[in-house]
């Protein structure tokens, strides 16, 4: 609120204020000067004044001095607004119409108990940051380096943000999954595509937003937010095109070729992206091998080839409606081989065996999506039809040697072919009444899917199962119809009530035909199953904000059932009718610090595959049969989470503890040894008393000389209930993962990033005379980056220290190196990279499936050298 305007006619008071400014102001006729106080007249120190020209000029900011005085330049701007803000006070905004004739003003800001929805400003002489409840805004010009050309380079300078070579952004330890330009969706939300290619000199601010989605904006009901980056340009009508091309060739016939072409203006967007490579990069425009040496060599098993193509387009039909179109296809080919050492836990003697395997898989996925959005003062409409298809081919050859009371060997081949086709529709209509947040909505999801699978299983060892060679054909027809009707009503100024009815109906028909090598039917492995899952939920949800407290309360009446008819035409129904509560309470210490307590009770029906009575055999070692007598799982969950951050320093601490207790948990009943042969049957049973506790945290703090330390970890424990030979056992599953990273800018040119990662897995089954060794892995990592002008080089080292694995632990030492040089004024980059310099890349991991534990040793792409060229072009204005 403005208490006093120093008009020219009030000479004495204006003169007094001007005398106090004699050492603080510059060029009085071109400056706006004044004083900011609280309701008692005391000076507000370091209150922020934001001057925003409406004619395209630069936004300027300043802060008050120890006496509450300020001075800010207004020269050259005829229309503008001035915002006064300070943490713990309501902001005030004045327009040029109010203060055009004034050289000095006095402003009073009034205290508020909690400023959740108001903008507050943390000021810094060089790096101003604006903070609100769900948004942190960074003035990009204040952070940009002299040599920065693209947005990704400037974002990497902001404390609290991490940007990898591909342009992906991480904030508060979480990945930013969506990007917008001037508050509008662009290029299907591809974060890396925009940050790598948007010129920094065209941009003004970057906002990090906890986006609750368009529906939350309409109804006021908040769910889980999406980390979103919203970029504002200096010119709101920016338009033009940009592109990127990367081509590389290397030793061992390695190659990488990918590119993108993009155009946008006020009404239209078009993006075309394509790529192919055989160096284990799934993305169309993957980053360098140096993105993160801690993870670049993990999980890339076998030799992979990937090809991708995607088109995304958007056009504004008018000011209230727009149309989106997207289509993509991806193809992948993987070839892998290796060895596994396996223990199948028994009540008596365990089954131990070693196995050599070779497998190949070829996948293809196609998707097409059309989306129409309409939003005006009364209606918000979204209609999105889509088509999806997939094709998979898998071949696998295994040779095993079993160590049992009757040693046996086996050799078998698996061939698997499947196709999947689906067509569906997602849609919603919201009607907005005159009163804000009072809405009624109808939503519908509908899908029809057809899946055809054909498996060929050939084995020469399993005398317990006849015939030895099988052809299994599955045909599934599935349909989903999921309507929702919801009504929201504001309660007072700070509450929202939602009443909703939701029905989800899934109907599936499975026809399985199994024949032997002479094409004679195998009746015991064939049959027809019809199933229907129906969820009927009537929910009342109430969200309320009172001062620093936020409450989210839901009561849900659920009438759910699963009905099946098997090949004998016997009918089975699994159902429950319950009134289930959920509660979430959040206490907001400030806009950057909160604690949340949540709890809920929920049920899970069995999945259809868990009750199918037709035996399933995808591996001659395992025969799986469902259980028609299963019950729904009864779950109780509680969690406590805490979050604190400082947007100016980039410090973050986030922690969460989660506890789940389940009765009637569905667990396996497995490992019956048949007539001395290595044959296991697996079924399912319910068990009471399952307990699981999990915890995770993330901590980041900026130290002296711009060093940053990152700590993160997670822990989980459960009591691992298992039926083994129909006898119930309780054991334990413990998983620990801890990471320590240091980001150390030694000089402006040299950066060191050492890290240590530790992982532990410890499994027990509660069976006597069974000793499963825990496994652990320590990773010692070092990333070194050096940049000098147009030249840059990177070195990444990753030393694995494994223990507890069967056989050779393969303590690999992986070194990757990269040298690059920019030409053509930075538009073109020449790269030379070496992957796995020591030729030491071998995969090792533990796989746990019910009572079976396998340590696998799998081939990976080893040492290669590649030269590549990256070229960027663009014309944005």
C-alpha cells in the first residue's frame, strides 16, 4: 500500500526525502526514489524493488539500504510497473499511471503470517532470484557467462541446478521432465532439445515450477507436481527455426548419426528428430560418453543397435483452442551372451547350477497421437485419440549343468514372437461455473488391445515334463472403459471439496493353444480364460489451507471385484467392499521448508495372470500355475517427508520415510524337486504379516570457493515371506545405496568431480542350511573436465570393487576420454572420444526371482574410438 506520494506541490516533505537521498540517488529526473517501511513506520532493510517496463525494456531490480531507501532508474520507459516485496510481507505493485509524475514515493508493506501464494524476492547484487510457493525465477542475464551461447550453459552456473551434456536439467535432486516457452508447451516438453539450442541472448528468465497441471488450475485440487522449466524470452513473439546434426564413426564398425530440425512461431510448432547408432545409446540425440562415468557403463548389457524417428507438431486454431499431433517409431536390436550361477532355495538341498546363454531380441514400437485442447471462460476440453503397435522377436539358447543328488545337464532353445496393437481415447470436459473453482467434469479413457504371442520351447533334459518340445500360442483381447464424473466446490476462501465417481472396467479374453512337435494339441497346457476386473470408487476429497497448515483428506468407498471363467467353465469371484481413508498433513515453515505426514489404507486385487489355472511354461525349468483362491491384498501405508532448500545458495535437504504393512500378501510357493530332476513348479498363496520400511534422502550444499557436495541414499527392508515346498518362511531383503559426490571447480578452466557409490543387497529366506552371501559394490569415480577457449577435454574413471558374487567378481576399471574443439564461431564441434580405454568392460549383476538367485556375467560394448562432428544452426528472432 502506498501511504504517501511526494507531489511537486508539497515542497517541504519532498525536499526532506530528497535530502536523505543525496548520497543514494543518481540523476534524479531519470530515477524513481523512495523509502519502504512496515506498518509501524520502521525501515525495511533489503526489501526488493522490481522495475518492469511494458515496452520491451530490461527488467531492473534493486534493494533498500539500512534506512529503507532505494533508487532505481526509470529512464527510457514510458509505461512500466514497480513491485515492492519482502519475505514475510504482502507485496505491492504500482503502475506508471500512478507514479509517472513522481520522483520519490513512500511505500508501506504489511506483514502476513504466511506468504504461500505471494512472490518473495531473495536479492543478491549479481544473482537476483524470485521465489513463490511453487516457482523459483532466475534472471538469466545475471548468471550468464561471457562465453555462454546456449541456455544449458547458463543454467549450469545456477546454484542448485545440474545440467548434463545432453541438456537435461536436475533440480533438488530430481529430473526436470517438462519445459515450456513463454508459459506454453513446446516440442512435446523435450527439456534437452530446448536447453541445448535456445540462444541465451534471446532469453530473460527461467522459472523452475512445481506444475500441478491444467486440471489443478481449473479445479484447485492438487496432486503430485511435475518439475517444469518455464523459459521467458525478451521478445514474447520470438520465432524461427533451429537444428542440430551429429555424425560419428569409429572402430569396431561403430557409428552414430542423429539430427533434429525444429520451427516455431506464435501459432505453429514443428519438430522432426531422427537417429541411429550401435554404441548403446537409446536416445536419438544422446550425450557424450562422458555424461556421467558413474552410470554410463551400468545396465548397458550386450551389443545394441537403436533407430528412432519422431515428429511433433502443434497449431493454434484460434485463441482458445489448439491441435497437437505426434508420431514416432523406434527399433532396437540386442545381442548378448554370458554365464549365470544360480541357487534355487529348497527346504532340503538347494538346486545349484551354472548356465551358459546366448540371446537376441529385436523390438519395434510405433505410436500416433492426436490431441485437441479447448479452453475458454466456461469450458476446458481435451480429446486425445491414439494408436499404438509393437512387435517383438526373441531367441534364446541355454546350456546348463545341475548339481543335485542326481546331476543332470540340459540344453534348450526358446523362440518368442509377439505383436501388440491398441487403439484408444483419452478425453475430458470441464465446465466452469461463475464461482471460481466450482466445476463439473466428465473424463473417459477407453482402449482396445490385441496381443498375439507364439513361443517355441525345445529341450532335451526334462523327463518330468512330456512332451519335450512345445509350441505355445496365446491370443489376448483386452478392452478398458474408465469413466469419471467429478464435481468441485470451493469451501470458504481456502478450501476445495471434490466429489467423484470413478469406474474402471477391464475385460480380457485369453486363448492358449499348445501343441507338440507333431502339431497334436496338449490339452493340459491349453484353454480359454475370460476375466473381468471392475473398480467402483465413490470418493470425497477435501483440501484445506489454514495459515501454515495444509490438509488433504479423502474417504473412498470401493466396491471392486475380479471375475474369471476358466476352461472348465467354473466361475470364480474375488471381491471386497470397503470404506478406505487417506490423509495428508503438511506444515509449511516457510515457502522453502515443509514437513508432510501421510497415511492411507488400500486394497490390491490379484492380477489376471496370478489366477490363471492353465500352466505357463516359458522356461522348461519353471512351470507356473495361478491360484483361483487368492484374496485381495490389504495394505496400510504411512510416510513422513521433510524438505528444506535455499534457492540463493542452492542448498537442499530432502528426506522421506515410508512404512507398509500388508495382510493377505500374494507371494510365491515354489521349488518342488520332481523325481531328482531340476524341475520347479511355482504357484501363489496369501500370507499375513508382510512388512516393509524404506527411506531415502538427498542433501546438497555449496561450500567455500564454489565447491558443492551432494549426498544421496536410500534404504529398504522387508521380511521376505515365501512359501517353499508349501512351508512358510520369513527372511529378509535389505538394500542400501549411498552416493557422495563433490563438484570442485579448481579454476575457471579445470573442474574435478570425485564420487563414491556404495550398494549392498542382503537376502535371507529363513530356511535352514541355506547360505546366500550378501553382495556389495563400491564405485570410485573421478570426472575431470578442462576447458580453454574453443578447446575442451574430459576424462572419466570408474573403479568397481565387487564382493559376494559367485565366481569371478570382475573388479572392472573403466576409463572414458573425450577431446573436442569448436569451429565456425562455436556452431560446429569436433569430437574425438575413447570408450573403455583399458578394454575392461564386463557386466556383473545379481537377479532375484522368488526363491531363485542368479549372479549373471554378461558381455558389454568394450573399447572403441569414435570421431564425430556436431553442427548447430538456427535463426531465432
